[in-house]
C-alpha cells in the first residue's frame, strides 16, 4: 500500500514536472519566434539600408563624373583665356612697335 502511494505520488510529481516543462518549452518557442521575427526585420532593414548605400554611391559616382566634365570645361576655358591674353600681348607689342 505504501509502495503504491509512493508510486502514485512519484507519478503525480512527474506529471506536474512534465506540465511545467511543456509550459517552459512553450515560453521558449515564443521567445524563439519573437527573435526570429526580429532577425527577419533586421535583415529587411539591412537590405533597405544597403540599397540606400548603393544608391548614394551611384549618385556620388555620377557627381564625380559631372565634376570631372565641368573641370575639363573649366580647364579648356582657362586655356583659351591664356591664349587670348597671349594674343592680346602680342597685338599690344605690335601696336607699341608701330607707335614708335
């Protein structure tokens, strides 16, 4: 009789422990699911941020090309100015020589 009570008590304790473990597992499953959702969100955020970074890099590249083109135009204009100044100096020397 005592053995039977002890076995029933042990069985009840085991059943209680099983229920506790099942509840604990359910809590862990929920935590895992939440972490999984956060991870997916961060992956999406990272993809969005990477797209933004790539777009900005492309914009920078285009602006660098535009700046290079503009600098080439400026360099050509400065060269023309220099040539015209030299021509003006030659003409002024010619005028000065003719006035003598």
